[in-house]
C-alpha cells in the first residue's frame, strides 16, 4: 500500500523529532504500521508482566536448543 506525501512527510518529521528527544507517545504517526497514529489505535498490545515473562522464557528456550 502506497502512502501519501503528507503521511510520508509526517513520518519523517516524527522520526526526526523522536531522534531529537521527543517521547514516542507524542508521535502523530505510527512507526510500526507506517500510518496515522489514530488509524491504528487498538492494534498495539500493551505489555503485561505475564506476556513479558512468556516472551523471556521462549527466548531462553530457543537459546538452549
């Protein structure tokens, strides 16, 4: 899917601002989905302790193989 010139410019601007110290939560674009942040609300799972532990355990299991 092609992105508009306006979205491409906003992504670049957000990337530059984040590199300069802006917190990622202040982006108006979504780095992961290359879209407007409001368009991908709800598509990001919030990390939980159980989820992080499961991910850690899976990485450990893979390293041991």
